[in-house]
C-alpha cells in the first residue's frame, strides 16, 4: 500500500484532524515525506470535486464533506442527533456509563465491533465526552453531566447495580449473551 492510501484510510476513520507527526509515526514514514504525500492526496481530492475533501490547518489534515453538501449534511446530523438512540448506541453508552473513563480499544473489545461512528454520534449528542491521555496516547470516554442530569440521578454511581457492574466482567457477559440471543 502506498503512503497516500494509508493517509487516506487514517483520515477517513478519524473523527478529528490528524497531525503529520502522528501520521508519520503510525505509517512509519519521515514527516516531510508524509506531508508531501498528504498534500498530494489533498490536491487529488480537490481535483475530483467529489463529495469528500481533505482540508489542512497548519500541519494537521482532516477529511470532510464537500461544502456544496453542507445543507444535506446538516439535515442528516439533525435527524441523527434528534432521533432515538439505536440499540448499539445504547449498549455503547451503557458500557461507557458503567466502565468510564474507557478507551475506545477496550470499548470495542467488550462490544466486539468497531465503535467509531457510535462514539461520534454520542459525542455530537453531548452524552459522552472525550479526554485525551497524552502519556498513553489514547482517548478515554466518559458520560457527561447532561447524561447524568437527563437520567435524573445525582451521581453516576446511582445507576442500578453500579458497584457490581463497574468492577467485574458481568456487563461483558450480559451484552454478549444478549447479542447472541438477538443474532439467532
């Protein structure tokens, strides 16, 4: 795979801008070589005039929707954030509530699937928040005050069986059993 395709994949999956240093470390390339490839990829997208573009701010890049589609995207996001939560979103939110702060990798290990889009949706709705841990180079997710207030509780520890579910693997087992029943 070429450097450009690796950059494209990283930008596609990331919900936030990615700096050249971080991409260079992930792809194991020199920063200057990576920046040249990222600039070339950005030019390719601009030439295509498709539904996606790559934008640059300083040394960070992000894949975004084309400005011509902004009203369509706003309508979609409005529907996505105003509608009911899906079962996978509720599962993810439950895990974050009982296990937070939790890293995306651990969340995906528990659920057994990629959670990027669900996390994005929960962030947009203001139900969870992201806190980067620079030492571990990971982002941890936890529920927001709005989530706690919406449930009508004073503390996250007021959730049913919080002490038990936040400390052992019961939550993992319950979710796996529940998914197994629903997948039959």
